[in-house]
């Protein structure tokens, strides 16, 4: 079927939205004449507003003007007036499912909550979610491709990895901050210590020891993250011995998502938790070393063959829980049992492999998207 007016819905978090971008590329390749619109969370607009595969971004103010049943109903009425002939829902939550179900589109496909699924043309399980049998489990990018194949009829998968183009304003701001904060030629290691769940967070004292070691190696360390990460970052820095180093930079809570992405292009490596910024780093061509706790590795690993994911063989992994239910020594064992020395070994390996060059100087590697997994 030749669709002319397509809406893709993903109203979730940073990482979820970044993992949709290969599907957008594939839709554009298969429907070059269609108008393709993405519905996303307003606060994440910088991640997608310059995506060349899109004709338009619709933005929902989830925590503001569009919060509540009446504003949602008004928003859905606006969607209906656009007369989409295909709606693809790429996250199974209530709000997205409702918007898709009542969009008035000729064909509605994707993931859906019960009841709302009654209004879908075709519903598929998300084979990247916890509980999926091992033989069916897919990376989230591949699960979205499955939706396009089985529900939309797409035959040509155009996978160029995670993509993000920055707004000009974000580029300018990133270059301004880089010129003010850093010296040309510095090898910058980016740190992101925050994560949406406690069970995804590596210990702050471990990050502190890594930062101390990297500074002693003569490298530069830059802490990133959003406003909610400011407290944990300051606790981490308080635990450092090299906290007064002029090569330590704290940009946590001070830059937008777009500016963060621009600054990551100047970094040589990203030491990060399993988080949204991890996927932004991948989009910026930056090698990643990441520590995985609660999340299933096969479905949410960094979509990049140069990156390294480290995990421990805990019996409860992956739990998918926001809080660790274990007690005593077992509490947060998935993170406690990844000591800094092990992590630094792989940081050093990647720095040597790529010469400590910034991401903007590294050659892209299309088609190489399976990261290296180290199980301790």
C-alpha cells in the first residue's frame, strides 16, 4: 500500500526516542513521497526536530499544557483533523495507545495497551520488552523494524544506525562552551552517572575513582547530565581526590540536550550508565563504555559496534525493577560487582584503539551495530 500521510508516535524518554530513528529512516526510504510526522514529548524536541527523514514534528507537552484528560482529548481532535492514513505507535503506554486508537487514521498499527488495541488494525508485541522468550528477543531497533515489516509491509530496511542532527542554535552553543571550557587538543572523557532507575546507576564512588585515575593519566574529565543529576554528581566529586584539578569540568544541569550532543562530538569516549544520554553518544559517533544493571542487554545495548557493555552474572539479571529488592551484600550486586579497575581496563583499551581522537574525527562505520558485551 502506498501511504501518503504517516504519523509515528513515541512519547517516551530520550533513549526510546533515539531508538526510533532507524525506523524513521526506513519509512522515508520506502515512502519517499509521503509526509512523515513524528509525535514526541515537547521537552525532547532538540533530539528530532532536524531529522531529515521527517516533514514535521508534533510535540506534546506531557507535564504542562497537554497534561490531563481534557487537554488530551483536545490534542486527539487536532490529530483527527490531519487525516492520517497510517499511524504507527512505537511505545506501549496508555497515552500513546489512546492517541493512536482515536486518531481516525485509516490504518493503525504497532504496540498497544488492552482496550485501545481494539481500535488498532494490527497489534504486535514489542519483542524488546522484559518477559519476551529468548528465542524471540530483539534489540529495540530490530523490534521496530519488525513492526514496519509485518504491519506496514516494508520490504527494504535502511538501517544507518542511531541518528541525530542538531539545531543550529545547539551547535553554536556547544562550540561556544567548548571554546570557553576546554583547550584545543585535550582528550576529553565524558561522564554520565545518572539514570532513570536506581538499579541502572553505577556507584558514585566508583565513578569518582575512575575520574581520579583518568585525571592522573593526564586526560580531561567532563561530567554531564540533567538537573536531576546535579546532587549525585556533587556527591561523586566530593568523593574524589583530584576534585581541584583544572582538567575537571562539571556541566551537569547546564546544557540542553542538543548542546550536550554537540559537546559529545568533541569527546573521545563516553563512560555512562544505561541511559538516554548513552544513546545520544552513539548518535554522535562517540565510543561508549557502559555498565548494565536492571535492563536486558540484548534489547537495549548501545547500537554501536565500537562500544563496550559490561555486566555481572547475577542470577536476578535482568530484573527490570526500579528498586533492588535484595538485602545485605546482594543489594545492587549487579553494580557493586563491577569494580573501577575492570571498567578502566576497557576505557584504556578503547582510547588506545582510537587514539584518543574526538568523535568528530572518527570515521563512521555503517552496518556495525552490535556492541561488545563483557560478562565478568
